[in-house]
C-alpha cells in the first residue's frame, strides 16, 4: 500500500492470501500511481473494498496500469470491487486513469459482495480494458448485487471495453 502522490511498481510477482479493510492485495491511495505487470494477485480478502487491486483517489491525480496479469479468487466481503476497485472518495473530482491490458480477471467475488465482482469502476476519469478475459466472477444473489463481471458506477466518465470476453 502507498499513500499521497506515491508511485508503486509491482513486476513479476505473486500477491496472495492477504487480509485487509480495503485493498487487501495491492493498494494505492490519495492520488498515487500504480503499475502492476506480469503478476498474479490471488486469494486476497478485503472487508470493505478492493480485494485484489485497489486505487482510491481524492482529486484529479492518480491511476493504475495493469498488464499481463491474473487477478483471481479475491473477495471484498461487505461491499465492492472484489478483483479490481477503481474509485474516488465522496466529494472528490477524480479524473484518473485505469488501464487493464492482456489480463485475466477470474473467479472473484463472494455471496456477500454487492457491486463489481470482477471490477468496480467509480471514477470521473477513463477506464479501459483491452484483450482481457473477465470470467466466472460472482456476487451475492440479493436485491443489492450488480455487475458480477463489471460494475460502472453513476458519474463514471468513460469506460472502453475492447476485444474482451465477459462471461460466466
């Protein structure tokens, strides 16, 4: 995890079996930048949000680049973003960037999660997914569960999904 304006580079790694409140696997906050490349992020559990990879911004800075990764079997047990969570704090005017390329987002979620089993996008910035597989992600079967594969929240600016497989 890293804080205000910091940079984080994770390459050729395995991030697994971590527990946390938010961002159990990898997390960057307060306008930080994160690059995750050739890495497996698996079996991490966040109590609130961002089980696998988590980015929370407070202004127009910050972002994530995730390329050639596997993000699998992560959970956010009480709220959202089991695999990937990209968002901003209430009242912030975030316009950061999320780019996910050649990545498998598979088997993330729990039966108590509410939004975005595979990915939760809630940002005023741009999010793009290219050549990805977003498969077999799940959420609880209740009246408040949306987007088992991907959830794009109200107010999100622009999401691009190109040459991706989204499936059960």
